C-alpha cells in the first residue's frame, strides 16, 4: 500500500549482494537489480520507521534525469522506467514496481563526485575559516547559501559508515588515475550545470549534488541515483535569499525533530512521529512533481 513504507526486502532465490542505508542490491547474473527502500537516515543512523514512497521518488527522479541526459552521458541503466520486469521478477512486481532499476555491472570508482554551486553546509563552514572550499580559493565577501562565481568540483572518498571525507583533486587522481579523474570531473560539472538550469525553471535551486560513476567495458558510466533529494541539496527558488540558511526538500523535518530530542545521535535511533513522517513525505513528493512536471503515479497530492 502507498501509505506503508517498504523498510526491507528479500527476494527468495535471488541473492542479495548489498544492503545500504537505503538501497538493496540483488545479483541477477549478468546484471544487478537496485531496489530503493523507504528507509531514511540522519546523523548516520537509520530511523526505525521510514517515509512512504520515498524509494519510489528517488528511483523515478533518477529515471527522469537518465532520460534527459543519456544521449550525451552514458549510464548504467538497462531498462527504462516503464519497461516490463523480467519474467523471473514478475512474482515480486508489487514490491518492485516504481522503486527498482536493472543496471549493468559497472565497477564503481572509489570516489564521490561532488559539485557545489552554492556555499552551504560544510563548504560554508570551511569558507568562513579560511576563504576556501576543498582546496578552491574563493573571493572574499561571499555569504551563506550564496551562489559561487562558478561551480566547483570537490571529490570525496566513499564511506560505508559515517561521513564521506573531502579530498583534494590530486588525491582523486591518485585513486583513479589522471584521465579518469579529469573525465569524471568534466562529466560532473556538465551534468550539474545542465540540471541546475532545468531545476531553476521548475522552481528548485540545486545547491550541490554528488554523482557516482563506474567503469563498464572500458567506458565511464553514470551510476546509482542521480540528482535526487538524497544525493543533492534542493532549495525552493521562491523565497531564496543568500545570507541565511534555506528550507530544503529533503530531511529537514527529520533533522529538526531529532535536534529537539535528548538523543546522542548514536543507534538505536528514535522513531519518527506521524507528523514528521507525513511532512517529509510531502517534501519528497513535491520535489518529484516540481522537477518532472508529473504527478507521482497513484499518489495523493503532497502534504
């Protein structure tokens, strides 16, 4: 049911190779099945209850961006959003529909490809202390959440648990090689610039985002989720103003609630109350509808 979050998934007879904070990954032999659950994490802890349809929003938004960019940026997707599932997955259609993606077995690069277009979060903190962000020297006088003179590429190492760690571009070169690092950088900046222009016309500011790339048959492919509220910082364009923090389309209500508790931010995480779940669900759905210009299939209007 649409109001019942999917928190975990097993498919009898199909091996699960990974279970992340949000995604379940299954091995289909020559390809992989990605399934986005409705789990939500904050402060590196997964909440005991999820956000209904969140995984569907993440998957459908990723399909949307793949559709728009695949003519010039190859990706790992094998089936499009409305293609029928293979016969062996037909018994699980109810659980998989809208939140699954069948992809090539690309070998992921060991770096997160982060692009920042605005000065927020850890970037703002670093700028205030030294007028630079991840090795990029910036002009004086920039303000919190202000737009940067031009987008910057700030790679990070991947962390299975805890936070990713920002690294200089030279370290990214050491990890993946000069040619791949330059290729991933150029692709990331092009994707971000394209998406930022599209989103702004739809009423969303994409402040920053992270991409993942993988190698398949010697080629660089865009993989995993793309330009979603989980991998990006989305702000409403209406009311945007530099010099202060911005409301967002992601986990804002979850973080605000958790900050109000006497909780030490270590597991086990507390359950989220119904109003926080519903308001967060509404923001995810609104992000989908604004970006795509479509209503979420079978869904109620955003809260």
